[in-house]
């Protein structure tokens, strides 16, 4: 039988080293004790947001409270006026990059944009030199997306600006998890006790890893489905792995993930139409969802693969709500890493 200690050991099979590494770094990091704060103890404000793993339920709900406040407020309040947020994206992005920019602008910050293509990296400049150059221009926050899992811990000791992870490798995408949890909490009023089904390419998904850690910390039940090669058996440490047709009528939240062909070391030979029939959200499956169930997808959506095209805008879909909530979740994060505990704050009983 695969034990939890065995899962975290160094001699795991190569196919699962990404998930194992991310989970090992969480449970063996100083942040793990932070995630298990005594009941009633207020977590410290974020200085950086490198990962969701290690944030307590109280800290997560506090950030969600602040995001909800920003969504609802009509107050003219610009806590980042005079500050500079630098968006450093070393991978393609639409939603994350633009929502971070909009979030910073709404908070009153100046925004610097960086794209690796056409930069001095092509001339041999190191990543650290690039980051330190941008910091020297006056950046107070560095929002970084990168293809490497370990880039942020490597540069952290050599920069003084706040760092926010905008998605790194296959390890984590913490603000995506926060906006997903915000969307779920808005609909159900809670996170604890809900059943969340994660379907698709879990192995290569930084979105899945951050959501697994955050949802588990907040008391949700997890179940998984997808091709065997992309849903490793080690996930049973977090929840059951089921055929999608066994899972579909059990979940309160159906979280669909795209097949990340750009991260596969080899061709999986997955035919899109066959994948859709076997694992995608079809008319038959959407009709079997619970009445109050919702559909999430982090985007970009491959229509006709993980979800039928016309179901993207189904009444149960919250895909565009996720995009909208991304702005407010990122406003809350940027505010906190710059200013610490917000002075205008709405309390929420973690549930």
C-alpha cells in the first residue's frame, strides 16, 4: 500500500516527480507550521505570495474577504498610489497578465510590462540580472510568471521587492486558486464540506496543485478524473480517483482542466474528439450535475475538448465570473504584500 511517507520519499517513479516535489516542498517547508496556526491566532500579513501551500484557512479567507470588499466597494481608495508593480512574464498569458495590470492600476500603482521576447535575455543576460535591473528602476512588487518550478526561491534572497507568483512551471498558481475559491464561496457561501471534482491534466497543472492545497486546507472534499497518465495514483492521498460518469453527480463544483500539450515530454496521442467523449463535459453529463453545481475552468478553454463549446456559457458556468474575480483577488494580494494587513477590512467566519 502506498503510504503518505512513501509518496514523499525520494525514490518515487519519474512520472510523478512534479507533484511529489510540490507536495514535499509544502509539508517540509517552514510554512507548514504556519498553515497549522493555533485556533484564534491571526496569521501574519503576506510579504510575498510564492505559493498557496502553507497559507492557513484563516489567511485564505482573509484574502478572499478583502477581494470581496474590493469587488463591492464604491470607495475611492488608492492604497498603492506612488508604488510600481512590474509584470515579468516569461511565458504567454492573457487573463493573468491583464488582470494583474488592471488590479495594480485600480489600486493606484504604476505598471511596468516585461516580455522575455526581445529583451536582453536574448543577449545572454541572466534572469537574476534582469530582475535586479527592473527592481533598480523602482519596482515595489515583482509579479513573475516563469516555466521553472524553482525560479522564485532562487531569486528571493537577492531581491528586496515583494514577489508574487503568477504561475511557475507545473508547481503552483496561487492567485488562480484564490480567485477560484472566491468564485466558489460567492456561490455557496462557504468552502468547507463542498465536494470539488478536478478533471483533466492534473499532473501538469499548477492550477490543480494550488487548488488541491487551498481547498483541502479550507475543508473541501476532493475527487479526481481524467486519463490514467495524467491523474497519478498518488492523488488518492487527497481524494478518490473516479471515472467522470461516476463523479459527475457527486460534485458541487466541477473544475475542468485543459490538456497542457506544451508541458508534455512526449506525445500522448490523445485525439480531441475521443478525449471529449471519455472525459469532457457533454450535454448528457451537464444534465446529471446537481441543481446547485457550478462549472469552473481556469482558461484558456479548448472548446469541444474538455467542454462542449455551447456549454462554456451554460447557466452553471462560472468561467467568466472567474475572470472577473481574478482582478479583485489580485487587488487583495497586491495590497497586502505592499501594505500588510488592510486597514479597511471585513471579517468572515472561516467555513
